[in-house]
C-alpha cells in the first residue's frame, strides 16, 4: 500500500464532496479566484496611493522591471495548475476534507514545496514594482507574514498525512526554491 494515496477510495462512499463537484469548484477557484486575488486586487489597490516612478499616467523605466516577477509568477501558477489538472483523475470519488489525497512532487513541486506561495509572492512584488505602489508593497509584506505563519502548521499536517514519504520529499526539495543534494 502506498503512503501517498488513500487505502480505499470507495470506503467513504456517501460522505464528503463528490469529485464531479470538487473538480469544477477547484477550476473556478483557479480560473477566477486566483486572478482576482493576485491580479485585479493589486491593480485596484494601486489606485489608493501615488504610483511612484510613473509620469503622465505611464510606468517609468524602472517600473517595467516588475514584469519579470509577474511573468515568472504567472508561469509558475500555470505550471502548477497544469500539474494538478494532469492528476485530477487520481482524486477519490469523494473528497473528505481539503487536505490533498496525494502528495505532489513533480512539476513545480520538484523545485519548491510551495510553488503557489512563491508564485503569489512574486506576483505581488512584481505588481508593487510595476505600479510603484507602497500599498501593494504593504500587501506583499502582509501576505509574506501570513504565509510564514501558516507554513509550519501546513507542513505538520502533510507530515502526519504522508509520513516518511513527506519527510523524504522535505529533505530533497527546499521550502522556497531549489533542491538539496541527495
């Protein structure tokens, strides 16, 4: 029996969220919620204060550097989304809780244990730079603190759920970026 999948997918028949509901709901979150939270919200916040570096309503030369982390964050989120969609058939017939039914270790998860967090932080930093906005920069700082505070609890849950498999993954892939030497 593998430690990365539930022992019996049908043992919880009748309880939890059916896969046919969970998958479209997840797609909605990814395709609507993520762009709203990490694209539209920063844009809206940028109007609350001056846009430093901007002249005549356009970004200055240095502001354009924000496109680099925006592009990188977007690419990682798309890669993460595609990796999840590729494994959607492995989901159990009913999802019992929001904890993952399997441990993702491929795709962007081969380079960071937290690709979504890394991508989201890159987006917020990029938007802060592009818009020259201290308000968005403050949002970046708040998001960073929330993630740093939430990560230990999340990792303890994954360790409880996946045991030695997760500990080996933890030893192999860094929390933020990079792989350790084996």
